[in-house]
C-alpha cells in the first residue's frame, strides 16, 4: 500500500479535490439558508378572559403539546381584538392567538396566517324575562341595560355591530362594558337586563346562564337576515332539549348566529410547532358537539387571512409521515436534515462520478505529452537522420524516457506508462538503424 500511494499524484488530487470541496461547501451553505432551526421547546399563545372558551381551549392544547415536550405558555387577554394587536406588535412575545371571525381584516404589513376554521363561536343573548318583553329581536333590548362584553373582546365587536344594525347605541340604551362569570350574578341581582356572550356551549358563562331561573335565551327571528348583512356570520339552530333533555333546555328550537373561531399565527412561527397546533386542534375541536359532527373541525375555511402553508398541507395529508413512527424531536430532525442532504446529493453525486474522470484525464495528459515529444523526435529522425549524431539522437530520447520514468502514475494507468516505454524502445531501434555508429 505505501508503494501504491507513492504512485499517486498529490498535485492532481488537490487540483480535483479542492474545487470539489469548495463546490460542496457552497451547496451546503445554500441549503443552510433554507433550513429552519430546531423547533423551540416553548409556544406562546394569547388566549382570552378568565373562564372563557379561549382560555379553556388553551389549557387543553397545553396538555396535548406537553406529550411532545413542548411547553405552551398562555397569555390571558381581553379577547379577540387584543389578541390581534399582540400579534401585530413585533415587540410582544407571542406565536399564536385565538381570533373571532369578523373582528379583523388583514393589514398591508401583516405577516399573519390562519390555521383554518376551528369551531362555531355562537352568539348567545340572555335576558331577564321580567325586564325584556318579546325577546325574539335585538330591537327588544332598546332602552335596557345591556352588557356588551369587555373592552377589546370579540363579543363587544359583534354586539356593537348587531345593535347598530337595529338602531341601538349609547344614546338610547345603557351599554355596559363588562364580561366574565360575574355577569350571571349581576343579571340575577337586577343590575343588568341582558347579556351578549360569544362562545361554544361548553363556555362556563353560557352553561351557567342556561340553567339560571328567570333568564331566557333569545331566539333571533332575524338570524338569516344577519347572515346576509354580515357575511362572516352563519345561522345555527340549537334544537329543543339539546342542552338537557330531562329539564327540556332549551324549551324550543333557538335560532342563533355564529362567527367562526380560528387561530392566527405569525409567519415566523416554526413549521413544526404549527404542525403540533394542527394536531392539538384536531384532538380538541374534532369532538362531536351541539353544532358539529365528529371530525367536522378543524377545516380549511374562508378566513380573511390567508391559510398557512403548513395548515394547508395538514388538511391534505394529515400528520407528517415520520411522526407516525418516530418521536417528535427525531421526526423534525430528519425533516431538517433532508433539506441539507438533498442539495448535497445533487452536487456530490456528479462530483463522485466525474472527479475520477478529471483525475484520470490529468494523469493521461502527462503521458500523452511525452507521446507527442516522442512522435516529434521520430518524425525528425525519419526526415533528416543526419541532422544530429547517433549519440545526440539517443540523448534526446533518453531525456524523454527520463521524464516518463518520473511520472507519478496510479496502478490503474501503469499499462499506459509501460506502453510508452515500449514505444520509446521502438524509436531507439529506429535511431540505431537510421544513423551511423
């Protein structure tokens, strides 16, 4: 083996290997520009008010993500409007936030994407039977004391739109900025006459008010009209007895309107975390409910914001293939490595194929150069053998042979070198025949 290595031309190896190495480094650098760093072990979600649906769902997401060693940090807020402000503020540390449909429009500088429709977020209007007569139209609330939700909440945004559509404002009705579980007690104490609540049936406040004596749920006669006026709303029917068959709650079919709840994320949120959010949403929101069938949500919806690429891929293909067989950290590591390996293979495969050919060409070119010198010498002897003496011709030939003997030639090309030496001997014989002693 040492003798074989001595035959190698390190100059040729460097000539071939150095450009190949530089090309591989450039390919590696280019691939590195597209690879995402390892996903962080923390995800920050802006939820909602105390006891609200957003906070409840955030807690369930937290349990799901904990199985993948991801810590979900909940940031309580006033609601949908404040959540959107947080996402738009680059100085606020948040990755995702719950948003109520219809409360936001994309801005020119927004870098926010939606993860789809997560669940129907029904609007519930509860009122005291003793205070509100009729109770099937929002107009019946005119002149009453109405809680429209806390400042910055999606409830207040929707309540004000419906009230304005019925000609109700602060000039003719007392509008109270308030939300939370204490509204049920205030309603019973005759401090307010009606309450606007947005949320699923599992909402603590909704559930409490459905069972509160003397409190009725408004069935909106104009539900279909509202959906035409506000396209982000859909009409829902809460069937009689759907909440409690034993107590017959509600006592008749109730017409409601509902925006769609979604989760917005910043485009910079790590794709692996978005995949986990989609899996958590499927587990949490895919359950059957009063307003949905099993597996109906989440789904690719028609949000005002564009759908995330990761969410779009999830709706088409489901959970990433590798996560079916590997732990989350291993699957994400392989996903990231593929981004690096594929470009390198595209570059290295041709290199491995052509680099030996280039090296061989370099070795053969030196042998061919001596063949050229030998052919030139042979032609000179044939054309004018008397131009030099035999000793001078032999000296020229010996010089070519000496050069050939110093060519570092791998064993693969040794046959060419021996052939060259054989041809040198043929020219030597010709010189001896054509020139006098």
